[in-house]
C-alpha cells in the first residue's frame, strides 16, 4: 500500500500546473546557459539524459496509477451490477472471458439497442 500511495502522490504532483511551470523554467534555465557552455556536447547531454530518465520513470508511474484507477473503477461498476436486481451477475466475470467471447457479447448488447433511438434534443448551429 505504501508504493501505491507514493505513486498516487507523485502522480498528483507531476500532473499539477506548478510542476509544469517548474519544468518550463528548468528548460529555460538550461537553454539560457547554452552560450556560456558554447552549446557543447556536454550541455546537450544534460538535457537529453535528464529527459530520458524522467520519461522512463514516468512510464512506470503512469502505468501503476492507471492500473490502480482502472481496478477501482471496475470494482465500483461491479458493485453497481451486483446491487441492481435486473442486472446479469455473470457480467461480473467478464475479465475471465476470451476476446472472441467478449466480441460476441458486445454484438449481443449492440443488437439490443439497434431499434432504439437516442434523443439528443435540439441541436443549435
């Protein structure tokens, strides 16, 4: 639980406007030091290495946070299905179905709604 909490906190921080502005400021500082370092290879290597490392770590952070959010969303939906008396409780185990079976079930549910029309109301131009 500590890792998940750490990832969620770091994800919230990384996605904030203050962090974005900090990144812009750091890039500006790096860019402004170019003439001092004569735009040499080491100067370029600093930004390339930094951005590569940050991107590499952010991929795992984002994936962890997305997996967690996805699991939470599925649990909430499962609870709504379970609590609804007319719902088919078999849909609670869709994650165990294969792709072919899921496509077949999707086609079944799509066919249920083919004859109905969605009323979107008046559309303003």
